C-alpha cells in the first residue's frame, strides 16, 4: 500500500513495514486521524508512537508488532477490537484513559518497561494471558467491561490494580514483587504465586485464592463478599477481614504460618486438613450452631440430648446436619458452594482441629464450646469408655448443670427411699399386735 492509497476510513494494510516517526505522521495525516480497519501485524516502530486524538473506526491488529521506543496510545479511541498479541514494547507503554469499545488483547505481549492502563475503559474486556510485565504496571480505576484475564501472566515489579470495576482472573500468574488488587466483582488468583506483599480487597463479589502461594505478607479484605483459600500456602503473616456479610468458605489443606481471621462468617467454612490450627487466630467471627433437642438412637447411649453450641461446618457434615453454608437461598447473589472432593473429616481429625483452635478463639463461650467438641469427637471415635460415662454424668466437666441434675435425681431417689422406708415402719408400728391364743 502506498501513501496515495491511504484515505480516511479505508483499510490500512502495512503488515511487516518498518515505520519511523515522519512516516507515521504522514500516515496519520493521510487518514485525517480516522483510519478504518488497520492491519499492522509485525510492524516495527523505530520512533516514538504518539496517537493522541486518533480514532480507529475499525478493528486494529498489531500482532507481533515491535515498539522500539515509547508507545503512547493516550487520547486515542478504538471503535472496534484491538489485538496486540505477541507484541514487544522496549520502552514505556501507555493506555492511560484510552477507550476501547471492543476487546483488547495483549496475550503473550512483552512490556519491558512501565505499563499504564489506569482510567482505561474496555467495553468487551481485556486479555493479557501469558503476558510479561517487566516494569511497574497500573490498572487503577479501569473499567473492564466483560472482564479481564491475566492467566499465566508475570509481573516483574509492583502491580497496582486498585478500584477496578469488573471481574478479573489472575489464575497461575506470578507476582515477582508486591501486588495490590482491589475490585468490585469476582476476582480469581487460584494457583498463583506471589513473592512479595499480596494485598486484595473485594466488594460485593467473590475471591478465589485456592492453592495460591504467598511468600510475603498477605491481606484479604472482604466487604459483603466471600473468599475461598482452600489449599493456600501462606508463608508470611496473613490476615482476612470482613465487613458486612463476608464469609470464608474453605480453609481446607491451608498451610499458614500466621493467619488472623476478623469479622467473618465461618458457619460454612471447611477446616479439614488445616496444617497448623494453632497458628490461626480468630476474632469476632461466627460459627455454625449445633441443633438442640433429644434424640433416640440404637447405639449407646440410646438417649441423647444436644444443647446449642458453636461448631465447625465439618462436624455438621460428619453428622449429616444441615449448615448455613449449605443453603444457597441465604445469599443467592454471592453464593458459591465449595466443592467437596475429600471424604468428610473423621472424629479424630476434628478432635485435633477443635483442640488446636480453641486457644486461638477470642470469644470465651466459643472457646469453651470447642473444648467440649474436642472431647465429644474423641468420644465419637470410640476409644475410651470412660469418655461416654464422663459425657453422660457431667458433660466432660463442662456441663455442670448435667451433674447437678444427676445429683438432684439421686437426692430425690434417696429421699423417696427414706420416706418410703419411714412410712413402712410407721404402718407397722400403728398396727395392733395379734391376740394371743391359749
């Protein structure tokens, strides 16, 4: 294609062409700042690229393009889709404030310096799968439309992903430095790896952090949201906080050196397989409650009564009880039932969980309930007959009302026996002696 053939709105096909600064200026001038569909695959830009005020009225393809100097799309508008798959940026890349009506693809792109996407608008989403961000990357305030995917991406320096609107997926991504993620909607970073600080804030959505590995400190802040940490490895200090209705669905197989939970609904949270229960601190959290009432069973003891106490969802699963976390109608907008792969935890494992967690719970009543539950699980394991006797007589020394009831019953029986014996002696004393016969 020659410059004479370039007109506003017409197809622009310059595939494989080296473009310097003067040539780029002449192309923009020839199109009147409004190119149509642009095919610029494998183009090499040897000078700064500045496209302020340019509007692309059709789809733009820059697959495999090379930008040897600054690539600034600031102020540009794209009416269709944009593809920069496999593109290479030797210097800074700026999509700050850019509006893309369609979809933007940066799959497998390499950004050697800073990449700026703050305040950008992507009507049909953004894809950066297996992309490499070697410099500072920011997406603050971006609107993601149909969502963004960063699967397998690598961030060499700090990532700032704050106050982003839309769903985002960072599955299997590698954060080599600090990462700050804040979004309204769904956020996923399952099987990701973070070498520095990992800070996440989610409002009115869900966050999937299953099997994530974090070497530095981790902070997860939830507002009317739920999080899943199943299989996570948290080597540094970690904290999960909740505001409003915020719940944690799973801590199964989590290995955390120091994990603090604040203000969360843990009524449906699975704990089975938690590597270090004693390293988990719990404050202002709610747990599931056991059903109350009297039940008759064919096993010993045949008559059982249950008082209301705090319990783990795993115990409900083991006993076949319904937990609040099993009810999708409770919070239909954000409900995401955890997938149960392992069989339910047995009494032995639950006894160890309760024993490890009881000292880390700030609420005195809940701690006492966990101590009772630990003894109850040991009794359920059926190893010691005296535990059944202890449960029956005084509730392992933690249900003194039960002991008082037995004492009252014993006293009543003793008093009844005394009165019955006294009455029998009185009747015998009142009867006249039989007459003597000669």
